[in-house]
C-alpha cells in the first residue's frame, strides 16, 4: 500500500507538471522542444502541416496537456 501511494504521488507531480508546462506552451505558442523522439517530431510536423503553424502548435501542446491531466487524474483516483 505504501508503494502505491508513492507511485501515485510521483504520477501526480509528473502529470501536473506536464499539464502545466504544456498549457503554458499552448498559451505562449512555444515551439515543440527539440528532441530526438520520432513520435513528438512527426506529430508536431503533421499538426503544423494540417492546421498551419500557430494552430498546429496549440493543438500539439493541448494534446500533451490532456495526457498530463489524465495522468494526474488517475493518480488522484489512486490516492483516494
């Protein structure tokens, strides 16, 4: 039980951080971070090509914000 609580707190902090930083990136129209990940790079390029640069960046960050919020929500459910 103790390990579950530690893991839930970890996912709550990480999920909350991903949500906050991604939401901030959507508000400021920040470019995606230059990572070596093929998934993130391809997703950013595909959304940018399909929706245009500003809208594609917003949608890109909102997708990551939703994933972070889901992770934090699951962590809160585990903590209850």
